[in-house]
C-alpha cells in the first residue's frame, strides 16, 4: 500500500486515515520503539522527505 498517496479525506470504518498517516510519519521518531515497530509492520516509516531532512541535519 502506498500510504503517501492516500487522499486526506480517506476514511475506514468512520476513522480518518487520510490525515492520520502523514501525522504518524511526521512524529515517527518521537514515538517509542514499540509504537515504531507496530507501524513498521503496517509498512510505515518516518517518510522519505523527513528522513532526508533529518540525515542532512545530522551530517552537519
């Protein structure tokens, strides 16, 4: 599943997944390890743009 391509208005059983996915990616590194592992099982990561920005900052 391409979570990044999910339209913001997407709902599943009344829950707004479209806004939830980018929110999880944006705060991925702030989640504890268990939460990150659970999201990784679903195919989530911190998002390519966020990972690239974080790597750039870490490189100095």
